[in-house]
C-alpha cells in the first residue's frame, strides 16, 4: 500500500466519522492491505485529529475477550485511541451524532506511572496504576453493517466513538481485578453479563499486551492516561429511547439514555 493510499484512506475514515456516514470495507478495495498498513492508516488518522486540536485521553484495547472476538469474527486483540471529544459529559447519547452505535462494558485503568516495554508483568501494571474505574464504551464502526476484517477495524481506530466514565475510582489493590462481575441492561432487561477475567484472564493483561504492541513502535503507556481494557461481554446495539444501565461489582454503575 502506497503512502498516498495511507494518507487518503485516513482522511476518508476521519470524514466518515464526522459526517456519520457508512463506508465500504477498505480491504475489499485493497485486498493487499496488511495489519501493518492498517496501523499506518490509524497513525495518520490520529495525526489528523491531533492537528484538529483534539487531545488523546489514552490508547484503548479491543477484541480482548472471546465474546468480542466471536461477535466480530476477528481473532486478535487490537488497539486504537480515545480522544477528549469522545468523552460524553452528561447522561445522554444522541443518535444523530452516530451511525449505528453499540455499547460495551469495560474496566478502565488510570495510570500514575509510565508503562514501557515488551515484557512488563501484571504486577508492574498494577503498581503503575493509580485507579481503576468502570467505563461504557460506545463503538460505532464506520463500516457498513459493522462488518470488517482485522486490518479494516484497525484502520478505523478500533471503532472508537464515545465513552461514558463512571464515578467510582478504586485503587487496583482494593479489588480482585479478575473477578469483577458486570451486568449490562437495556430498559431493565439484562442483555449481557460476565466477569472481568473474560479479558485475557485478567484485565491488567490487556495493558501488558498493549505495552508490548506499542513498544514495537517505540511507544509507551503514559502516566495520566485513561486506558480501556476491552469489552468484557459482547456489545449491544442501541436504539432511540433505550435506557442503558451497567453495574460492576465494587465499582458502582453507569446509566444513560439514548435520544
Ligand atoms: C472493534 C472495537 C472493539 C472492544 O472493547 O473489544 C472494542 C469493534 O468491535 O467494533 O472496543
Ligand atoms: Mg471497547
């Protein structure tokens, strides 16, 4: 894939996000696109957003649980970036700002120290983590019908769209971090449930893997970043009028309404 292709595809995906418009699979047009090409497109897209004045909240991991891999038919964890403009300030999600949003329950890590290198341990991740907090991620793939290949979704910033952060912050040592039970309900009915061990056996393992992936590019996780570790269960499609509530054992709850 040429440098020109990488640049124009990043612009294409960035515009699709801002114009809330579905696009066709890039892989279908460019069968030669590799995972490496896809991360180049993502880097270019991140660069565009930074130029526009947006700020990175943190990188995020995706497809870290069996439930998510199975649902999306993609077999490998990926990363993307969450920006400041994606954090929802109140308790309402506006459908007119989105294409076809889904919600997923996650655990966020807020770092007190940098994490760097290909061989960090879960213990080092926990030691570097100031707080853990609950988060509901809204993913909104720019691809038609939410259908994509592994390179497609990487290029599309791992479907990042919006995030609701919870208000319960705990020190990571205060919880059995791999045994946090989660329920995700819509209009009072539980749609998905699980335990945090669904994320690579332990959600801190998600940061171990992320640090390894970033280290291949000479990058690291930085103090102050808020990092989503990946959906614990499958994601749920949202419709107008939905009242969404998720509860985490020991980490409180998040509720919002879809309008
Ligand atoms: C890709 C994004 C995955 C997660 O937590 O697994 C993700 C997608 O499913 O569209 O954010
Ligand atoms: Mg996610």
